[in-house]
């Protein structure tokens, strides 16, 4: 099928060489995934239940804490969350939280109560009501649903989408963050299968996968295009709308000096009731409880394509021209492993993968002389098995502590001492090797060889004279 090239105000024409292509052979996608860290499992099926993407996101996270939160079972299903904690975990603003909570209370899916001293808002998921609402996909009676049975719960809730809260902070909202999270997953699949990075951008496909209406999609796409991380074009015959992520620009935004609120920041995060997900994020579309496994062996059910009608306007109706040069140069320098502002070479923990080390190097560019101390502390924590999530996420928390002036090295001190000991041994070995090479080069010079021959001749003459004196009886 031939390519139909058209001009696109949101990006370059399909088939043209994008100015955002990486100037190096380094793939930015693994580094981006390492920078993003953990994710939230967003269940698309809950959008049809709540008629709201944001309410479905809040419900998805409520289901997680009901199943995995500490002491939730002992408290009768109640768990505590502040508005700031909900924002940190989901990216929902206080106003969006109020609307989503009202929607869930109207559906009798979540109860709220002020408890404790001082009184704080607690939440409780109505599991029986949720089972009734999901009865179409629930083979068991609602009261007999075992919420600790991962396979049963996965079948009832349906497929999940990996949602990165950090991308919501970049995109300016949950809708843009959810769309960009899904696009990253599809881009990873395309590159794994050795296809180009263009993905289908049909509104029906997006609605089926993440539940956004056409109007919500339009707003999210324009927000991402204004940032310069999204481009669209028409390809094929008949022409169809396709899109791709400008990975270099996204990488520069993730590694910029502007602080980003990360879902998995370890050291300065708001207190929560447990851990949200596992470490690895490269598995794509996965369940939120076992992020390293695909626990849903059942095919997804047919999902209604739209929640409410809307008029779809073409995405090229608004001209958005992102600034290419600065973003491309920033990402190119980072991918090429440019010099750290702290100076000198950095020693990374052996437990880190190459893409994690590359992501860590980008985060440490503004850490100055503390960069190696932060890496040493991370290495000590990794050796002590104190890092439950991503090493990059833990390092981000240490960097935030250093910026706040509260970083105190603990486990990194023995690591630094051992590293200095190894460096000293290496320097001594290098000095000996250099001296051996110098002596070898000196012995190869004609002057040195002539001097050696003269010394040998002199010794030989002395030996002959001594033998002659001994033969004649003269004292030596």
C-alpha cells in the first residue's frame, strides 16, 4: 500500500525524515521507560461502569489499595488517603477528585467516612456492589468473589493499561497522560516487531483501549502536540490518520531541570498505605498486582466504542509548531553521554541495567559534586536489598533529598571507601605497568644497548685478567 504524503501542522509529513530522529544510535525508548518507573494499572472496563475516565482511574486505585493496602482487611476494608496523596498517585486535581468521588458515591461503589483522632477521610470499596455491576463478566455470585484470587479478579475487571502518573504531569492532565502512556506501549510493540514508530490514531481505537471520548482525545492530542511530543500524518490508500511520539523531546522533558512529580519517588514521596506496583515497567500492558506477569489469559470482551456522541474535528485544524532545536540538542547531548556538570566519570552500581544507568546519568547532570555520593548510596541500598522498586526511582528520591539539603550518606560511605581502595590499587597497578613500559622502551634504544655492550665487554676483560693472574701465581 503506497504512502500518501500530506503536510501536517501537528508534525512532519509521513515518510519525511523527522528533525526529531535521534542523531545517535542510542535508542531513547528504554531510557524513557526507566525514567518513568512504576505505573498504575488502569482498567478500561471501569470506564463503561462509571462513564468517566477519571472516576475509573480513582476506582482502579481504590481496588488496588483494598486488595494490597496494609491493615485494610483488619480495618473492615477502610483505608485512608489525603487529597495530596490521591494527586501524587493519580495526577487528579482536587476538583477532579471531588467530581470522581461524587460519581463513585452516586453509584454506591465507594463509601466515605471521617474516622480517627484527628478525624481524617477514609474510603471503603463496596465489593458486593462492584461485583453486581460487573456481573456480565463475573461467573461467580458477587458475595462469593474472592478478591485475593488474582485470576478471578483479572477476569472480572478485564485488561489493564499501564498509566504513568509522571506523563500526566508532563501532558498537563490525566487524559493526556493516559493517551501518552498507551502510545508508549504501542510504540514499544512496534519497535519490538521491527516496524516503524507510527501507530494508528483512529478515534475508535483510542476509545476502545483507554475509554476517552473523541472530544477528550482531541484535547489531549493538541496538548501533547503543543509540547512537541506528538505528531500526526495521513498514510496509506485510502489515507488513514497515524501518530508517533517524538521520543527525543519526551526524553528531554523527563530529564530536564524542572522538577517532575514521579509516581515512584522513594524518599520524598507522600506516605501511602503500601507499594503500588513492582519494579519493572518494560512488560507493557500488565496487571497492577503482578507487573512481571500477564495473569489474564482470557480474550478481552467487546467494548462499546463511545460513551457519548460528539462531533469529531480534524486534528490538523490548529497549527502547532513545536520548537525543535533546543529540545533536539538537549536530547542529543544526553543520548551521546555528554559531560556531567559535576565533572569526572561516574561509577554506577553493578545491579543497574544499561538503560537504567543512562537514565541515572541524565538525572544526575544537575547534582554537581554530589553525583557520585548519590550513586554510592544507591549502590549500598541495592546491596542491602532496600530498594523495592526501580533503582532510577530511588535515585530520583535521593536527588530530591540532596536538593532539599536533607541527604546524609549512610550505606554509601563503605561503598565509597571500597571504590577508593580499588581506584588506588588500579592507579598503583597502572603506575607499575607504565614504569615497565618505560623501562622496556628504554632498553630498546641504541644508546642503552651500546652501554650494555660496553659494560659486558668491560666485565669480560676483567674476568680474563683475573684468570691470567691466577695462572701466573700473582695475587689478584
